[in-house]
C-alpha cells in the first residue's frame, strides 16, 4: 500500500504539475518555481523502492511452498526492476543542477539548460519503462504461483498475469513503436493497477489460507 500511495503522489502530485509535455522552457520554469515539490517527488520514489525490498521477501516467503525456484526467479526479476528504477532516478537530479548558479553552468545558454533538463526527464521516463519490463516478467511468474497456490484466490493470479503482459507490451511499444505509445498509455496499465490493488487489499485484510500454506510448506 505504501508503494502504491508513494507512486501515485510522486507522479500525480509532485511531477504532473511541473512537466509540460513537449515544452522544455515551460517545464524548467515551473521546476525553478517548485524545486521543493520536485525533490519531494524524488524522495517518494526512493521510499517506494525501499519498500520494494521487504515486499519481495514477503512474496517469496508466501509463494516458495508452491515452487521455490520460480519464487526465487520472481524475486530476481523484481530485484532487477528496482535496481534499474533507482538508477534512473538519478536523471531527475540533473534539472536541479541546471537551475543553479554555479560558475561552470555559464558554459550553457538558457536554451541548452532547458533542453538538457527536458532530456533528463525523458530519460527517466524511458528508464522507468525499461524497469517495468523486468517487473512485467516477474508479475507473470507471480500470477502463475498465486494461481497454483490454492491458498490465494485463482482470479488474482490471472489478474497478475494480465498485469504482467500489460507492462511488457507497454514498455516494448514505447521502445519499438513510440508513435503509438501515447495511444495506449495510460489505458493499457489500468488492468495492472487494479490487479496490484486487489492483491494488496487481499494481503492486508484477509491474508492467505494458513492451513493450506502450511500443508504446502510441509
């Protein structure tokens, strides 16, 4: 739940009001006026990825009785995703550097600063999509394990598998066919959001069938 809330707040509350699609000058102007909000967005993203680690362990413990090897593979896919997303967040610091008054920045014109700042933001967006490829394959495995578990509802496993396919398709379309990516996003990720939210609520408020989990574990 913390991951979902932090992700929504960083994207919709922190960055959405600052980034002007296709307009580097307006984006940098807004960022200069809202640097604290921009930094909060970065911090929320990093908090989200910190929470990824215990979640990976929790899911591994819950699902290893079904198939230990697949549960471990799912964990590694998610670990790769988190490492990529943390690394790509460094791009979001570049616009902050370009708004400063350091002497070395005099080598750049204002137009160059605007362009470099916007390129960094785009790089973060594409890095996010690359990370979601690994998350998508991990979600496919997660869906299979949930479906086969018997101690979590099968329909959640199906939803998570669909979510994984949506992530994979969305990311590869952005890489291979960027012209039609805007037509798919964000609609293609709505099934993913719903699947993760349903799994989150299930684990928070009902959990797993303990007896069946213990039987599998034995």
